[in-house]
C-alpha cells in the first residue's frame, strides 16, 4: 500500500521513524498521558498506522497537505503522526481558533481532506472540503498491522507541516517546513539539553503553534512521555501548577508571559519541590530580570532555565542561552549562541556584517531554514535570500529582528521593521498608527510596547491632535476597535501635546510619557496632562461637584480604581444593573439622574452637562421604601403586563412546565433538612414575591401577597450520581414543574435529591417566572445557600434590612404607555418592522412543546476576550450577543433587517432596586439593519444605540404594541442574564461540586438565553424552540450563533 519514492540522503530518516523504533523495541513504554488514560508507544503506533493506511486509501500521497483538527488528545496526536507516515505534510486547524481564520487556512492550503476527531466535523461546514473521522479509521474493522510496520514514505524535501503566522497585512502566511528540518533540530539540541527516555514533557501549546513540534518530538523521538494538557488547564494557573507536580513533569516549554503567572503560583505555594529539570522559554522576548521571583525559591540547576530564540521560519529554535540567577541583574535580553549546525549573522541593510557591538538584523542560515511561504513567491524571495556560505542553493532567512554581539553571545534588541511580537501575535505598529491618524482630530501617532505596573507588555498608542482639537482617548480607542483585529487594539490611547523626536527627526519612543503614571496615585481620580489635555472637570458649564460625585459613584459601583470625566460608563464595564445602582447612589448624594439619561449620555462629562442643563430637577420615578418587617395583612396589587402575559400563556398552552424555572446545584456532604427548612423560612419571610400568587378579577389580574408562608421542601429517595449533568433536570421536566400553578400558593418549591454515594446531593428550586426574573433568582439562590450554610455551621446570621416591596412596578406602565410622546415613538418603530415568515428549516420530528433546545458554552478565556471587546466598543457585553443574534436572524429571513424581542428591566431606580426580588422584566422589539457589507463594530454599535433609545420607552407593555400592530412583532427573543450575585461555596462544610444549572421554558417560538456563570466565568448560549414550526431552527440558530461569536473573538 506504500508508495515508493526516491530515498533521501544515506543515513537520513524522518523524525517519526525514531518514534517507530521505540514502538518496536519497547511497545509497552508510556507515550501519552491524557486526562482519562495513558497510551503506550505500541498502541499509539498502531493507531497512527491505521489512520495512515486509511489516508492513503483516500488518495493521500507524499508531498500533499492534509488538514488536521488537532487537539491535545491521543486521537489528535495519532492523526499528526499518521500524516507524516504517508509522506504528506499536516496543516494544524485548532478548533479553538475563529472560524474565519480556519476557513482562510483551509483555502490557502487548498486542502483536499481534513481529518480529526468526530466532534470537530462541524468545523468544515460550508467549506466543501471532505472530512474523515479518526475514530472510523482506527475502528476494530480496520487492519492496524503488527504495530511495528507502517508506511514510511517521507522524503526529506517534502513538506512536514505548514503553520500560519500573522503578517503585516493581517493575512496569515503559511510557512513550509520540510521533513529534513526536524531530525536536524533535535540532533543539534539533544547534546545540549539532554533529552532522553526518562523525561516527561508537557504538551502545553496548541498544535497550531510551532512550540508544539518541539514538545511532541522532544518526547516521542527520544522515548519520553508526553502529558497532554487540556486547554482549560493550560489557562488555569493553579490547576497547571498542580498538574506539573502530580504528573511529575520534567520538561516544560513556556512563553515568558505565560510563565509569569506560573511563577507567581509557585511563590504562593511556598516554592515546593518539583520534578522539573528543564524549562525552555521561547515565542517572545525574555527579560531575565523578570525571573527574580523564581530564583528566590529555586536554585540555578533544579530546574535549568534556558532561553531559546527561534521563529517558525527557522524550525522552532535557532539559538540557545542557559540562564542563571545572575542574569536577573541584566536589563537586556540575551539569546545566546546558535545551535550546532546553525549559522547566525548580524547584518546591516546591505547584508554586510556590522561591527561587533553594533545593532544589525539577525539572519539565520543552515539546515533549519524553512522552504518559504506557501503561494507567496514575492514575500519568499524578499525574506529567504541566498546564504553567504553553505551548500549550493542554500538560503538565509532575514528575521527582521535586531540583535548585537555582546562578546561571544547574541543580545536581542527589537524589530528592524518595528514589527511587535506580543502574547504570541506579530503586529505592525505602522498599521495601528495609520488607523489612528485616519481618525478625525489626530495629526500624528506613535505606537509602542510599554510594560505596565505588573511588568506585562502592553500596546500603547500616543496621539498628537490637530490644532485646536481635543479628541477623546476613549473614543479613539473605540474607533480603532472597529477597524483593527483585537490583538492590535491598544490597551491605552494617550493624547499628547507633542511628540519627542530623535536627532534624525524620527519619533523618540523612549522619551514618550509614562502612560501608567497615574497608577501610582492609588486610584485617585487625578487628571494627567499628557493623557487628558482637556480637563472637562474645569469646564465652567459643568458643576464640579456633579463630576466629582458621579466619578466617586462610578468608582464604587463599577469597582474601578479611577474615573476621568472623559470615561464612558459602558467602556468601564457598566450594564443595566450597574446603571440602577449608579442612579440610586447618585440620588443619595443629591444628583437626580435616571437610567435613561445614563444610557443616552454614557460619558461622565456629558451626563454632568445634561444634569446642569436640566437644572438637576427630574420628576421622581416610583419608589418603594424598605420595611423593617413583612406586612402583617394581605396586600393586593395589580400585576404588571409582563406578568399578565406570562399567566395568559400558561392558561392557553398545554405545556405543564411552561415558565416554571429550574435552578439546581450539586453540593457536598449530606443534606441538613432542618437547616434548609430554616433558611427557606427566613428567606420567604424577607421577600414578599415568594409569598405571592395571582387571581383574576373584573379589574384585571391581581397579585396577592400573604403575610405568612414558606417554600415547601420535598426530600426524595437517593439516586445514582449522574456521570454528567444533574439528575434534577429530568425530574423537573417529568413531574416537578407541573406541581406549581400560578393561582395556588406557593409558587416556588424546593427539592432535595441525595446521591446514593452519600457524598453529594442536589438542591433544586423551582419558581414560577411570573414572580421572579433571572437577576432576582440569582439573588434568591445566593441568599438561600449562604443562610443554609450558616445554619449548618451554627453561626449567627447578620441582620439585614428587608428589601423593598416588589409589585410597585406595574404603576408606571399605565400613564407612560398612553402618553403622546410614547405613542408617536412606537408608531414610528412599528412602521419599520417587517416580520415575514421564517423559511423552512431542515426536516425534524416534533417531540412536544418546549422540548427542543441546543446550546454551546464559551470558556472563561473567550468570555474575557468578548468582555474586552465590549469595553473597547463602550457597550455592555449583552450587546455583542444581541448583535450576533440579529445577524443570524437576518440571514435566516433573507432580509436586510432583523427584529427580535429583547428583555428590559423595570426595576426601582435607586440602590435598593438592584437587590429587590421580583419580576421586573418587559420584552420589547429591537430592529436593526443588517446589510451584507456591514461590519461587526457598526452592527454592535447600532444594536446598543437601539437599546439606549428604548430605555426611555421601556415601560410600554408589549401587549399594547401587539394590539397596535395587529400581527406578530418577532419570531425570536434573546435574553442575557448575568448571575454574578451567585457567590460560589468553595470552603467550609458545604461546598459546590457544580455550577448552577438554570432552565426556563417560554412560550416564545424561539428563545435564546445567554447565561453568564458566576462560579467560573463561563457563558452558556442556549436556544429553545416551543412550536413544531420552529423546532428545526433551534440547532441551526445555535450553530450560526457559534460561528458569529467566533467572528467576534477576532475583532
């Protein structure tokens, strides 16, 4: 089955042949250590042989390229080895990468086939490229051979892999690395670093990063073991540090930025002993001075620390520099000497060597130089030039890095083309500067990397304004976020009154002001002339006390160290719940501001202007004073239109679980029923919504609040702990939900479901949505759980004031909805809405109302990326998801306009409103234009602009709009719920073993809910269908939303 091709030079063998020899001689030796299993050399080789044979049966031949959706799993690694065995080259496709980048790589390489684990099949949707699952190729029906013989057809000049790096244009370029380079790399490094069969390597890096090549073959070509570190562990410093010790890792590869967190964890744990013998740095410039904390706890030789310079174009590494504690006294970046067989040259612009000690461009020649860039002949010719020595035809790579000789070793200085390598990304300062100068009010710009107070490199942009203009730094940064990829957006934009120059007339980066100078002020809201040349606080039209009060309130509510007049509320991380607290705190300090005003004027100085123009006399909105004790007599209040709508849906819909919300969590130990009953009783007494139910009357639906009552507790027989998920969810659907009816109290039940192992149990609360919204549910769960814990521990519970009464919010709907301003506004809005039928979706069997749902989860790292994007665009994170949803709905309906229902809060506008428990939501239609050429930043901004506009008119009931329209307003609703009030229980006798599971079944045809988890920072996006006509759309919308979010992650 193997294709015979010309042999390479005598004695040459591909690197995977070294792995095969270990599999032949010691097949039972451990090759891989995964989370759930270990894999021997023999088993790994057999799997790779089976996959290779399958690839050749699919037409893969030497010299071709094969895509591999490779993750750090045994299957992903077997796939890489298999491709090399066929003589082909692999192209790594990291499933964590944004879809847009993956599609570019697939198209750039013209891949005929992609292989990977079955779960990654959807990555190929819409590409037209064939996908083969490795599980099928290594099935029991596949002839896997003896395990010692496999296809070995690699030629030294054939490509082993293509890894894409970023270019100055933003278009990734593929680097062609031939088979011959890999054996040479390890032959030169092994004598210096002592790789061997006793080593345990950590596979820390994505296979799309060439550091992974070093990790894979450093272990498997030398008989060592490779521990596959899951991405979630790689991002969790505590978990990674624990894994390094428990798995007895001996060789670790890190970028300096990643190692800084690990170094901090080592200090926190008292520098315990480890099995590490070697730590290799690469990927970005290392300043040895940053390693001082490590050397305070560990000697120079246990482990050895080594700095290696290299780039993808020179096959991972080109130089080596052992480090010692003495190097921490240096303020430069030594990269040492070339590896044996590698030649390095420090050359001037004319490619002539510069004098020793002078700075020149580092050029690399020898057997590690790659073959060039895939389908980029002009760029290849410019960067891969004839070598000054070596074999005929040998080439030298111009790295663009500036270095100098310091005695007999190299010192890294910077980039010749000013290209910056930051957190693994290469970016061109000129591109950022050009984007900044293109903005109104900016005359010149300079971009530099400046270490922050923690020593982490940060991208900072300095802007020189045009005469008599005062651009807002936050606005400039927001504008850049709309045109540049996320990694190229400066962390800070500083407006300066001059740009210092060198004697050559070029900007003097070293003489620019320190952008972090204000950090030393320990959070005081002090104005820095360089950063804010125009102090809005000194504007006589703005009362100084308003600016000071608002700044103080924002700092307190948002938890930020400083606030300037030019700062934007949403760029600092504000959202609607923060807005309520800001309004309440401002009023307590004498400023009468409303949530609508804050949304319309999010810049502090603009908000202060507005208050001055209005004379700071705003009509008070309804409020509710807290009580010292619950009411002693029944209270009857009108239900809000939102509550009435929920109740109406429950009456006409056959789904018995409709709007019965489930909240469930796994806790450790045995349940204490007495403590839980006490916590339920106390919590019910504090919140009138929990003692309420509904009744019909001639005047409409009424909410009755009883003076007494508690949430009943149901204790069930033990069940086996589920392998995944929670057992409560099935019982909620089958029986628990139907026990709650809106017209008979109580409207909430508590369930205890013990696990048969007696080590864990499930606590579930089921609440009718008509009495609680999502934020209220989070407040309730947090209070209940911490009261229960206090009772279990026998400690007193601090007294707390009773929250305000909740049904007040129905009152503002009546006069507001009937006002002429509101009627005129909504008449215009409704005229814009075009709600046609959704197109037919793929066939799907109807299995019952409320029963079809699809979801995906974003890990904390991706959520942080989205949060940073929201801050850059000065919008709440909710707006990102709403924009993604709008784009999906526009695509589904084949229209340039999208309309969806969006939840708006109806909470008291004071500080108590944020802690009130009740149903404070209304749904309103949001309409935006989504043209094919609209960019994401514009769409997100438009979505938020709509929300800001609607805040003033949010009291209008949806039922009123439906009556005016006389037809449905939207097919889908999206709701964003932040569960940050839920404080996790990590210590003490009661601890959480899971995050909260929250489920709600609504009557909307399509309902998408974004839940931001409190325990670990994840986000879950879930779309549920409630009608037979929309069930088939649930999976489709979720898949499209995932793709849209992938696009947002690279903005």
